[in-house]
């Protein structure tokens, strides 16, 4: 693994700094407070050619890998403008269609999606299954050469602005399969199709991307809606789930770095007892420790992205470790930044505390740290299975 970025990779990493000249943190926060999607920013990223980062060039994409996608997210989060829909759309959905879709599916969905004209969300979580994906109850029953989809998905990011959802369903219920990983199928579902309904989930975290519960009531689907093979979707799932963990990790490291940069600027100017408070070890040390944790987590995220691109067997371990380390590091970084600002850290003017709910959310979502630690204990360290 080469730690030196190519000129192209450096350009991708610095894109966040460039686009933030027009769409800055103030723009992001104004939309977050209104719970309004940052559509103008999304379209700009599409026009600039970055939404199709992991899509083949012949379908309007950039033909890059997970490593470059991670650089894009981290660079934008460095400026305080993380696009959550980059996770569920370009990373989890478009890359999946590009890798496993039919020629007709690629031609129909990808060029417009790469430009930002078609938006995808990703639907896997269910109210009763939660982290236990094996027990999902959303079922697409065969009906002749078609399928009828019924079920419920919850905490689906951006379902209100999405044109399509990549839905994980069972075509064989879990109590009718030989192996628990059998019977999964991935479908592209038109969000305007008959039988699709959605309800807003009010959450306390201020973000432009809202959360929704989706209901599928006898939604008719055809073979053209199936991504990959019927009943073998589980084998493809981790092409979406490990990248999700990696890109969430880079969102966290970027936001942590953004908070620390603001804290350093403040502590270098704020004077108490005639000296800048940044000269005091009580302020320096927490910021320095947090900076170290952020950069370590960033390295782990880049390793995980490299592992994914190179089909390294350590991909799963690296992705989980990166997500765990980055969420913890971001929480520590924002906390240290708030403390360095004193009372000002809680004001809208300085905009530090606004970051905390987002990074705290990432300790729990999209996969909570307890499950991740159990994964590391079992699959990396060889401890007995705990769940």
C-alpha cells in the first residue's frame, strides 16, 4: 500500500475544499436546520463528475475505486459538508449496479445517476430485524415471471428525495432455507411505484438528510428489477456493506479534523491571563490526543479502502476496525474542540457543538460499536461467537 497520493487522488481529496467555496458549512447547516436536502450541492458534485466515482466510465462514471470514494468523502467532511447520500447512493447503490447489473440496467440507471439526475437510497434495515439481517421479513414472492414485494424498512436515509431504492429482500423466507444466507435478492424499486409508501422518522440530529420508514404493499416487480441472481443476493451484500463502513469512517475523520482545525484557530487567538489558551497544556493535550486518534483512524480507513479495491481477505476486518476507530476518534475530537472553546463551544456563532450529534450518531449507525467489537473479537482474534 502506497501512502503517497497520485496527482488525481490529491485532486479528488481537495475537491471538498474547492466546492466549499460556494457550498460551505453555513449552507450545509441552513439546510440541516430546515431538514432540507442539499440538492444544489448534490447536483454540483454530479456535474463535476464525482457521483459516479465507482461507476465504469462507459456509463458516465469515473472508473475509480473505493479508495478514491473515501478520499472524496473525507475531503468534503474536512470542510464540514459531509454528504450522507454519498454513502447510500454512489457508494452502496451505484457501485453495486455497475458491478452486478445487466447491460440494460447499467444503461438505464447509471448515466443519469452519475449526473445527479436520478437519486438512489439503500433499504436493508427493518424494525424487527435490526442488525440481525438474516431475520429480515420483507419478502418478494414469485408470481409467474414476476415478484410481489411486501414488507417494511426503517431508518432509510433520503427516501424523500430518492427516485429509486436498492432493496434487500428475501425471495425465500428465512425459515425455509437450508443455509441462513440463502434466499436473499436485491431489487431496484421505483419510489413512485404503486404500493410504495413512506413516513418520516423525526430525529433529533440536525442533518439535511432525513430518515424514513418505507412500506411495500404488493409492489409488483419484474426480472428487470433484480440486481444479480435471484436468491444469491447475500453474496453481493458485502460489496455494499463494507464500503458503507469505510465511507462512514472517512466522514467521521473529516468531521473530527474540521472540529480540531476550528479549535486550533480559536485557541491560538483566544487570550486569558495575557497568553493564548492554546499555549496551556490543559488545552493542548486533549487536542493533540484527538488529532492523533483522527489520523490513525484515517489511515485505517484508507487501508480498508485499499483492501476492498484489491480484494484482500482482511477487507471485512479492516472496514469494521476503521468504522469503530473513526467514530470514537471523531467523538473525542469534537468533545475536545468544544472544551477548548469553553462556553463559546455551545453557541451557534462558533458552530462546534452542532457537529457532536452527527458524530455521536455514527457510533451507533449504520452498525453499532458493540456489534463491531464482537465481530473483531470473533473473526480477527478468534474468540468464541457472542451473537
